[in-house]
């Protein structure tokens, strides 16, 4: 079945935008899970049987390709900082290559090693690589919190406040008709706007805000279900329940993002201080490993 037939199928034609988005996320997560399981299976076979040697043939080629990709990670920060390179294509494409290299480079290196560490310098290089990968995963997570999408522009506090105001403006007619929904939404909005004092209480508030949002959304779904079964609200509630839930969820997410934005900006600045030295340390240890392998 081709893509057009799938998109025009009766099942999707009658689905709400929220249902379609949930289906898309489910398909992507399923594909990612199956891919990871397949890689784990192949990794187990390579680790158990060592079908090739890391120093020659396929193993050497995997190491060379992975090393080149890891070396290519430096191109993105260099492209950002050197003025004469600013005209060398859009920065987002360099970032996409940086992200891809940060995934496939270490993966190739791991398969190159057959998941065994044969020498001290190899262990140091591998440890630095895993440190950079872990740092990159954290950076990717924080990056998305302060940018418009993975490759988008940097967001601003003013933009988030405008988005929050628009979401609550769209909800206003509903909140007037449903006081219980209004009470729950306003309770979470107040929670996000008034963080506690003290660094430990603020840290706990920051890290628990996402869980509190999900709990608030769950309570709101139950409240809306109660409105939906009443005679006077049944037609309107059943007709727009999916869209209403989506609007409410966007509003709650806007509250959370606005409340956490400044902290994520500070974390991203601190992350830059750590990640770049890790990257240069990886390059140095990798070069030492290559020289040691070929000379000794």
C-alpha cells in the first residue's frame, strides 16, 4: 500500500489530529525500538564470536570510518566560530551532520572494537568517546528546551510568554463554561508562575514540574469526561473533546516551558563549558590510540 493510500484511508480520514499524531509517535517509537533490538542482537553476536579482527579488514575499515566521523564532529563548532566559514551553507545542516556523526561514529567504533578493550590507550580513548556521547545526549535534550525544534532558532522568554497568552486566550471560552476545568488549569498556571524560595526547593520544583503537569492533565481528562456525560453538555463535549484536550495540553506545556526556560538556558551555557573540552580530549586520545596502534 503506497503512502497516498494510507493517508487517504477511511480510518485516518475519521481520526482527529491528536490521534494521528499519537499514531505517528507510536510508529516512530516502534521502529526505533526494533532497530535498537536488532543492533543489540548484532552486537551480542560480534561480542561473542569476534567474526573479524579490529586491526585489519572489516574491523579496520569500521574503525577508520568511525574515527573520521568522530573527527568530523569538530567541523560544527569550527563552522560556528570562524568568520570565513559563515558563508559555507546553512548552519542547521552542519548541526545535522554533527548529530549524525555523534551517533554513527561511536557506533562504528564500538563494532570496530568487537566490544572488547585490548589495551590501556584503547580503554582511555573509548572512555572519552562514551563521555562525549553521554554529554551530547544531555546537550540534545537541553537544546530542544530552548530552541524551536531540534534544528530551529533560539527561543526567547518574550516569545514563550506570548505563546502562553495565546493558549489561555483560546481556552477562555471553555474555562468560562467549565469552572472545574478552569480551577485546575489556573492551579497549574499558578504553580508554574510562583516557584518556591531556596535552591533545593527550586531544584525539586524544576525537576518535578513535568510530572505535576501530567498529573494535572490526567485530572483534567477525568473532569472533562464528567462534563461529557451530562445531558446538557453531551453533544458539544463529544464533538470537540479531542480538540479541547489538545488545546489544554498545549496550554499546560506552555506553562511548563515558560517556568523552566531560564533554568534550561543556564544549564545549556554550563553544558557548553564541559562538552567542548570533552570533544577535544576525545580527539587527542583517539589520535594517540591511532599512533600507538600503527607504531607499536
